[in-house]
C-alpha cells in the first residue's frame, strides 16, 4: 500500500492501481507554484518504486490544465524579494520536476482541458500519452512576456523535434487541439468531460494487458537509447532484454501464452 504525501496543493485520487493527480487552483489557472512543484516531486518519489500503481493521470480542476509558472513569484523577483541565486534554485527545482515526470516508471497520461500554457505545455510534453479536449489551446508564451521556456525546452524538443519545437518556442504561436495533434503534441482528441473519462478508462484497459515491470524497463530504455553510441545502444538493449527474459513477469507472461490464459497482471 502506497502512502501518498499529504498536500493541499494537489488533489490525489488512487483507485485500482491508477493515480489521478489534479491541479486544484482553477481560479488562478492551476499554475506551477513552488508548493505545487514540491508536492508533485513528493508524490513522484512516493510512487516511483511501486509497481502496483500502473499509471498516472495529470489533470486540472475547473476545466483548465495548467497556465505554467507562478507569475506572482516572478513579480517578487522584479521587486527584489528574490536574489539571482534564489531564482537559480527555483529553476533547478522545476527542471528536476520535469526530469522526474519524464522518467516516471508508470505510464503517464496528460489530460488537457482548457489550456496548457508555458510550463503546462512543458508538462504535456513530458507525458507518455496526451489526451486533449477538442476546445483545448496550447502555447509556449514565455517570449511574449520577456522570458524563455528554459527548463521545458528539452522536453518540447523531445516531443516535437527541432523544427516544430523551435518555431513554437520562438513565435509563441497558439495551437488548437487539432493543430497540436498535427504537430505530434496530442495523441487523441475528445469532446467534453464524459469522453475524456471514457478515453482515460480505455487507456487504463490497454495498459492492464502490459506487465508493469516491462513498462518501467521499456520507459528506461526509451530514455537511455538516444544518448548512447550505436555500440552502447546494442549493449544496453541486450542487457535490458536479458534481465526481462529471466524475470518473474516474463515467466508468467510466456506461461500464460502457452496455457491460453491471461497473465496475473491482466486478470480482472
């Protein structure tokens, strides 16, 4: 049983091996406040090694996903309340959050309603599957207020590639949901909360067929491979496959195949 951290910065709902993380300040567009960043890091740390939690959905209350950084904090910097070292520390913590979400061993679903702006766009890019409402909007708005999409830039480029990523980061263009799907940001488009819930349930059903350890090891391989030489890629892949082939999950999965039954992780 996973003990989730107590926090008022997020609403947490753990049911049947699936954790829903809700950003819960729609009145200010669900920003990534310092408190919310710390809470997200604590939640990820708590669930990282628990394979009973198969997947995570991130979603915003009030029909809006996330408007990005906390502008009140930025204003404090202008007024001299934050030193440059304070800003560096804050930015590094945000970078750690995006790294942590990107590498989370569980499947991550970003459920986008309303808007995903700036850091909210970055969170979208760090997810495994992105489901967007047909009315959702996306933009990297940092340059329009004299800032840069600093810590999220690697994840934007990872998700969209250099051509689209550069254009969107430099021009701050707003994308509709269909446009976001065309450039590869969004995987699936739904209309309304009912369809959103149904699509998330469909993803959960698909994931249930997959062994949780195999999902975690596949994600680790996906993240490692681009950084390696071809020789090291082959070695890393061989080690990954060898560890999997002698794992309890592989024994169970192969046995289930020959015995014409579902493996234990896929049982109702």
